[in-house]
C-alpha cells in the first residue's frame, strides 16, 4: 500500500470540505438506535470544524437503489450527529442541485452541513462522471473518512478523489495504519484465525491466507469441511461436501509454501440440546459440531504465543448460543492477554467478528478491531480497495 495524504497535509480553513463518512446506522421509528459509527466519525468532523472549515458530510443509508425513499432519509442521522457534536448540523434535502448548493451557501467557517442520502441518485453506485462532477462542484477539498465503503467504486469514494485535492480523515488514517501493519508489512510469524459457516463465502480469503500466513487456523463450521476432506467423521455437522476439493487444494497450497493449517483437534457437539466436549474420534453419526473444544483452544493459544502478528476474522463456533461460545470467548481472551502483554499485534474485523469479540469482552484487548465488513474482507483477500487506490493516486 502506498502513502496516504492526511488532514495534516491540507489547509481546510474557510474552505468547503466534502467529507465522506460511513453513517449507515440502524434507525427505528425515525430515530437512530445505534451510534457507534457516528461516534467513531466525530474526531474528523470536530477537527475540520475547529479549523474553520465548512464541513459538508456525504453519506449513504441502506440500499434505496437510486430512488428517493423517505424511510432511508439521512435527516434522523443529521439530528443524531448534531446531538453527538453538541452543535448544529444543517441538512439539505438533496445531494446535488439547488437545495444542496443553498444549504452549503448558508454555512460559514466552522459550520457543518449534511447532504441527503447519496444512494438516492443512481449515479452514486454507477460512479457516473456527471454525478461526480455535480458533487465535486459543491466543495473545494475531499476527505475520505469511510474505510468501510472504500471497497466500492462509487462516485463519492473514487471519482471525488480524482476531481478535488484529497486526503484521508483521522478514522481512515487509523484504520489503514492498523490493518496495513498487520496485513501489508507484518512482524512474523503471522497467525491468521478464520472462522464462520462456509468455505464458499471465504474461498478467496482462505486461498490468499494459505499463501501469506505462516499459520492458518480454521474454525467454525467451515472447519468441518476441512475435516471431512481429511476423512474425519463429523456426524451430522454442517459442512459443504462440494467444497472438500477446494479445502484439499488450500491445504496443499499451504504445505507447498512451508505454512501450516491448523484444524480443530476436539469439538463441542450438541446432544439433547446440551453442549458436550469430545474428541474427533468420538463424534456420533447424529451429533452436530457447534464449537471447537478446549484442547483446540489450548493448542491455538500456545501457537499464538510464538507469533508476533494475529489476524482474526469470524467466530470459532455458534457463539450466539449459550454453551457453544467458549471456543470463541476463550481464544479471544487469550489473544487479548497476549496483546496486552506486548507480545503480539492483533487486528480483527469483518462479518460477525466485532460482535463476537464484544460478546467475549475482548474488544479493548486487541490492538485494533475494525467495524468494516466488506472492505476488511477484501483486504484479507489481497485485493486492492478502489477508494484507497484513488486516494493514493491523489
């Protein structure tokens, strides 16, 4: 990854700054019900406002598919941002056009405005040049502080970076720095922990990590597919029989590079609705594996003790159910303890990972936990992110 310009490299005072944020927050009854993404975005908004910039927030909500949908208006989000900041946020009822221009014109140095949902216009997701130019005409500087949408080649993510002087915001800077430290230039040995239900949904990630990570730990239901590929009995456990060939290929890929794939050595199965720990050779024909067992957690914990970087994506089992969360919880706490002792640098993200670590009470113990879903997963695949590529080129 190249070098990104940051807020330290621009002079925003008195200028119109188009600030791309990820404010795709849950809304119920016209009120924001989850404010984590708002809170994480406030540092850049405050810094720009305090320097005297005229800050114009660009964001999306849901998937209106290029049509105006009142239920997906950003008006409640603007109100929530104003409450969180403790200062007014003007709201424009359109993203481009007269209302957007008039709202921005009414602001002065240090003021903040938010434009309506970018995705109400089909030109946003189509990365339409005319829509991008209409957006660009509203500002003097572009700041991308939305890593979580930077895997999208959308007008507000890629084209604006080419049309205006551009840089990364503070959240983007923090996120890219942490993930690049883990994925682009890690201290080795590296352990990648990957869980979840299906090999098919993470095939590109597993392919890349088998070639890149010194150790690849596979858990969750996807581990069942790998175990089945080795001829291990998995009873009635969820697996993808048609993906065993891919599992075999991934294991060969790792071996060819001197890397090691670590699979569960024991399991927690469901019997009469109860969790029961057992060895892999004791799994009955009707049993379902729903978690990795304590011997597996102990083995992976010892493995991580000898590593310097850990990357985690996906739970080790069905952590949402009582009795089947121990694998995820105990391993997360072990990695958090090693992180806090200074022996490893740990980054986690994508999918249910943040929720799993929150459930484990381990979030604060990791070096960095990304709330980005698709963007984090695409980086795990080793695929460039269009939004970062555009900022680097700028």
